[in-house]
């Protein structure tokens, strides 16, 4: 929500599609923009109302659904095809890989922001058609950087009981990473294929953590090329949906075992 708020205050953003399955819960209040009185409502509808109150001219569409839900893939595909840029703030690996595949299928640039566990820092990545995919970036960073990560929520049972999940990061830490995420997104939107900030991924430390970050408020810039042997985006694309599923499973396993 913080990066959405920052982006949509920019007049260059004229239309936005929100994809969000969650309901606003009590543990969300201290880190969110919505009031306690909104608990129980869907986050997507709350976000839509928030944006329309501040940008009445903004065209807002909402898809209250899980990004990975097979029943809504046609709607999501249509929205992606008509967009100029994608923005992802998902906190689980399957959703990130799915979003990456969606953006690459339609040849769209996109950005991803990630706040690390405890708010000790965060990543902002940007992706362009023909460049490294999320698998290339995640694999490189898994080998090059060791950081704490929060446990991802379990969305494997839509509609079922889901354990409460909290992110132990302050709103200030979230806002700091969201601001950089918004700036990089607007730069990519403005410059398109000529965008060149000098990195593929930016890691910003917000706290000094022994054996993780030696300094607070230090940027780490990573130039990550497309991997020739990437199972996901290599030049010789897998020839079937089954091969794609195998490639994704292997990529997730590689991240988990690294």
C-alpha cells in the first residue's frame, strides 16, 4: 500500500489494476494506511477507495483474488496485456515467479520491492524485457547475499483457515523501501528501455546487524546479467507447460537449498 500510494499521486499514472486476495486484519493496522474501523474489509476495496479519494481522475480496477488462482488467469492476463508496467510487492516466492512469467509473456517491464525480516533493510529490483528474469536475480542474490527472511504466509488453502502472519518491520522501514521502489518504478516508466540506474537490484541496509550488515544506511548495488543456463528464461524456452512446471519447481528447490 505505501508504494501504491506514492506511485498513484503522480499524474503520469492514469490507470491501475489491483490484484489482492487478503482481508484487512487487526495485526495490519499499526503498519498500514487504513484505520482500525476498516478491519474485516478486503484490502483491494480499501485501496481502491483510498486512491479515488485522492485521485478522482484515476481509473482503478480491482481483482479480489489470489494471483495464482487458475480461475482468474484470463482476467489477470487481460489486465497485464493492457498495462505499461507491472509493480509487485508479494511476499512469497511462487507469486513472484508467477508474476515474472506474466510480465515476460507480455513483454512488460516491472519492479519488485521486498522488506527484510525485522525491517533491517530491503531490496528493490527492476526487470525489462530481454533482461534477467526473477529466477536469475534470486539465484544470484541467494549465492551472494545472506539476510534474514520472514516466513511466507500459506495461501495453499483458499477460503480455509490461515494462521495470522505478522511482518516484524516498522512502518518506517517499510516506507523507506517503498519510497525507493516508487522512485525506481517511475524512472523505469519514464525512460523505458533506456532506463539505466547502474544496477539490476538495490539492497539498502537500514540497521547494523552483526554478520549481515556492517553498516546501517548503506546501499549495495548488484548488476545481474541474464544467466545462460537459467531454467526459466534461457533462450531455448521449455516446450510445454509441464516443462515450465518442472523448471519452476527446480528453481524454487534451488533457492531453498542454497
